C-alpha cells in the first residue's frame, strides 16, 4: 500500500472552501478582520448620523423662523429682533461675492491646468505651478484674508475701494472677491487637471491626424471632453466661497447692509462694503452682537440649503457627459 505524500497540499473540506470566498459570512472572518469591519461600519454610520443631525437641527430651528418677507427685506439696526429686518442684503452679497470669485478662479484654474498637462515646459516651471496651487490649498482662510488686507490697503489699490489719506480702505466686494477666488482655485485646477490626464490619447491623435494644430485640438476636442470636470471643480469651488467667513469679515467689512462706495451703478457696489450669509450668521448668532439669533438660524438654513443644492449639482454633473471620456471610441465612430 502506497504511503501518503507528506509534501502534498492539505485538502480542504467543501464547507471550508466555501467560507473563503467573497461572499463568506462575517462570522467566518478572523477576529482582526471582524474588528476592522465593525470600525468601518461604525465610522460610516457616525458620519451619516452627524450629517442627518446637522440637517434636521437647522431644518427645525431655521425653517420655523424663515418667512417669505425675511428674504425680501433689508436688515436694520433695532433694539428688538422683530424690528431687525430681513436677510436680503446678505443673500445679494453672497451671490455677488460668489460670482466675482468664480469669474476669477474658473478661467485661471482651467488655463493653468491646460498648460501644465498639455505643455508643461519647462518642467521646473510646471512643478512650481503645481506646488503653488498646493500651498494655496493648504493655506488657512484667515491667513489669506490678512495678506489681502495688507495688500489692498496700499495706495496703488485705492481704485478697488474707498481711498484714504496715505493709502486705501482695503475693504470692498472686489477685494474680497479677488482673495476668495484663491479658495476656489485649487478645486477648479485639480478637477480640470485630473480630467485632462484621464482624457484618452486617441482623442488628441485623431485630431492631429485630421490636420488640427495643438491649440485647435485643445479648444475643440480636449476642452469639450473635460467640461464635466470643469463644472464639478467650479461647483466645489463655489461651495468653498459661499461658506467662507474670515475673508468676508476682514476684506468685506461684514457690515449690516451693502454700502456702495459711490452713486455709480454697480461700480460703486463693487468698491463698497457689505455682508454675506456667513457673516450675518456669525454676527447674529447666540454668541454674537447682532441680537437676532432666530434670524441667524433662518440664514443658516438658507446657507445649508445652498450647500445641499451645490452637492446635488456636483452629483448631477458627474452623471452627465460620461461617454465623452470613458467611451471615446463612440465619439470617433469606431
């Protein structure tokens, strides 16, 4: 009778083999794997609970004080909360500041990403650009605000705000929009760069085969292919802008009402001071000096609603235009 081979691999029972598949029950895992599984589920559930608590709290606290007349009346100084007006000026200030910041950040971020990915020469300069974007992304908003205030108080920038003896006031919608664009720039740049890197080379080569130049290829082929990424980055940057407080307080003045610097339409408003929803919530919160905590909750609910809509917009954008990048052969008629 032949003896068993001692080097032969041990034979596992069918039940043991089944337990090692992807669909193996959790109770058959090792103790460490089970512990990591529980930690992961706990962390995910905790984040969901925190987000739900935030939304429910401001939905209950804010919506009960949010009335239609609050959205169309201007805030005013009053001894009682009932006479303190609405939040029209902070809403308009938020829209104006977001528009200025995005109009500056979006073109600058897209153009920088195109140059780094499509050209990138000299290499040392492209590395400097990427490092600069990373530094801006990691710089606290309060540091950017202090830098902007010191910069725009120089006399050479007096056309951007009210002029003062020996310098400039330094606080205006235009100045705040320029600095707050740095908050949105990294989101636009990163999303556009990642989209350009993910764009298949076949799109470019097909355009070159048709006799198109590089700049024509970028303008007519590459940019349309990454429009989803550009829109996503711009939307994320917009969320960063409307949620900023430090730059608004230092560079916009955080006044109760929007105060134009002159009677010139629109130009006077750009050179004037004002407020946003974040500064209004900050000043009128229970810890602030505005003496209107109920209206602060209402403004916070409006701000949270804007953030939720922006997040929904990012998800919506992510589901539009996918075949342009992930299925290039359909565009080329392959």
